[in-house]
C-alpha cells in the first residue's frame, strides 16, 4: 500500500508528515520507500483492473484497402486482453500487436459477425503494460462497417459445451466433435497452446475449414460463431481440428455457447 491521503499505512507514514525539516523530509522519503514500496506507483500496478474494463471502443467505415490503425494503452494489472471486432457490413480482417502496423496477431474475417483476439502473459508476444496497436482492414478492398472493443476479458454467462486438455505430437492433429445445442445463439471456441503451437480449424459436415485461426506460437486461437451462422446449424455437429505442425503441443480447449432468449407467449389483450 502506498503512503497517500487515502491510505492508513500506520505510524511510519504518519511520521513523514511530522518531520518538516529538510533532513526530516529526506529521511521520511527514504523510509517510506523502504517500508512502502508501492508509493508512487499507479493504481493499475496493484492488479486491481476490473474484468470488463474497456480500454478502446471505436467504430468506423472502411473504403478500399486503406486500413484503420488504432493505438490502445494497456495499463498494469490486466491478465487477459480481449479484442473483439464486429463487422456489420462488408468484410474485414483484425490484426493486433506492439508495433505500428501490428503483425503479432491476426484474425481472418469471413463476412458479417464477430471475430476475436485474446492475448495473455503466456502468449508468444506477451501481454505487457504499454501501447498496443489494433488494425482493421478490408482485405479485398470491398469496404466494411465495423465496431471494435479492446477490454480486459470480462466475465461471461456463457454455458459450457466442452473443456479438455491434452498433448498433440508434432505433425499430428486431434479432432473434437461439438454437438451444437438447439438453444444456442452463439458459440465461442478457444484453443490455448500452453506449450508448442497448434492451430484451430472448424468445419461442418462436408464443409472443411469453414472457420480457422492460425496464430503462431503459444497463446490463443479463437473462433466465434454468431446468430447468422449458428441458427441454421442448431442440432448439428461441428468438428474442431487441432493441428500441431512442427513441435509437440500441450493444449487447453474450451467451447462455450450463449443460449437464445426464450420467446414467451404473446401478451393477452386487455
């Protein structure tokens, strides 16, 4: 705890207020650094950044292939960064990283809907308190309308579909069948490479690699499916394929879904 007006740091910090001579002031400053090492540090360094805290919220329109590059300052105390792009018209790709233009993480757009990048301290470009950059670009120049949010990963009311951990030898893959519930409104599938590097590919029936995430190294691969995709697939089975190419991979796999709001009976006429 720092020695400030809002703290109750005890007699050592109170002593500094009583020592008003130059020697006393120097003594009190030195003593406060020894006893109160948090003095002068920003509040975020204590780790008290609430889940769901928003660091960037923007929306815009892309025309042609000119990208929109947005800086976002990430403070201390953020354990997992969630960058979500929602495309409401056209098609756009999402990129993020510590350089301008960003190249550390990417997510390919597939038309309307949401796409997501997650970054944590164990990711190949670790999450750090600094300025990050997020890029939204229309890959084929067709343009797009979009909304973007960068925040500390919020809590969720999503329902669990499956969760498992395991190992994938180099050059091999693991397939996981996902039965999409009848009441599913959206799906989020997250593959975390704890060690090594695995990619996430998702297919439906005869469709192969309908959605995919191919970031390098350790960290997260995320595929999200919204109402426009999930609705015709309710009750069907999706196949998630986890591929480890050139090294052994230790992974954690999680699939969750949000249930559609039940439609109640129409109100009776008065």
